[in-house]
C-alpha cells in the first residue's frame, strides 16, 4: 500500500481514529500521573513550604495532561458540541495552560540568573503575571468574537496569535536558558553539581525551545492549510504526531530531567507563589 493511501486509510477509518485518540489519551494519562506523583513526593519532602515554583510547575503539568486526556477520550463528543466555539475552547485552553506551565520555568531560571548577578528580581513576577494575563485576555476576546460572528478569518487570526505566543515562549527559553547555561559554564570546574546543573539547563532549554518552535510552525500551517487542520477527527495521524512532539514527549523528558527532589532544609531557591 502506498504511503498516501495508507495515510488516508487510517485518517478516514473511525476504527483507527478511535484507537489513535485513545492512545493519545493513555499517553497523556501516564504523564499526568507522573507529574502528580512527583508533586506528592515534593510535598512530602518539604511540607513546611507552600506553593513553591517547583510544586506549581508539577501541578500545572498534571492539570494540562489530565484535561488533554479527558478531551481525547471524549473526542467524538467534543467534536459534536455546539456552538463550535466550545470545541475551540476545549482544544485551546490546555495549550494556554501549557504555555503558563513552561513560562513558569523560564521565570524560575530568570530569577536564579538575576539573583546570581546581584540584580533585583522584583519586576520578574509582575511581568510573568502581566504577560500571561494579556495572552489569556486576548484569546478570550478572540473566542467571544468567534462566538458572536464565526468567520474563517477570525479562526486564522486566533491560530496565528497562538503561533506568535509559542514563538515568544521559544525565544524566552533561548534567552534565559542560554544565559543561565553560559553563566554556569563560567563557574569553577570543582563547583558542586556544576556539570549536572549545566546538563539539566542545556537539555531542558533545547527541548522546550524545540517544542514551542515546532508548535509555532505547525500552528502556521494549521491556520492556512486545510490538510494540516488539527481540529478535525479525520486528521488523527497528524494529531498524534503533533501532540506527541509538542506536548507529550517534551513534558515526559522535562519531568524526567527535573525529577530531583529539593533538599529537606536550607532551600533558598524554591520561592513561594503569592
């Protein structure tokens, strides 16, 4: 069977569509459980601290993957929901939460970088909240306009907006991950944990930059090419490749790389979220 025939056969088959979306749901469920287990382990290790950056990062990972799992389990029901804007919200909201989850990691690195250089970090958290608020508000406004007047050009604008948001996240990882990596490179060779931390920052920066950049490119194709539409049932193979590359695989790798638990006492870098 030719590749194109094989591709269309699977995409057009309700049997294979269900299997692929259920496989996606299972993979998201596994990642959600891993994030939840890690969150519980961190809480048991440092119960005296509140919602630290690390705890919130793992909770948001659990939330994003659990919601994705539910959406893919009930994908056929989601596809029937009216008005169409409800479908957009259920598919796009986890992507927004994914953006928040990983920009939180950028915030964490930025704080470490500026603290190491004795620069004030007072403006970082307000900037983080402001950027996320703007992203959510713009997206909600686009949803409301689409609800009021569902025209195709607004769908394109909404997808291009999220492509821009993904590009912003990719560049943020490149900027602060790169800065932190270069700073760690200048530490003395005998510095405790230097090599491990250097590898951690390098790997996570590469993974997160790649996943957000791929998401940006895919969203551009998704906006203008009907054959790359990720919101329809008969593009199940494309959905599987897309979500595997931009969410499941990156989340799994990052959770594995950042699996180390914080020390029980003397924590100075796990700031409480106010």
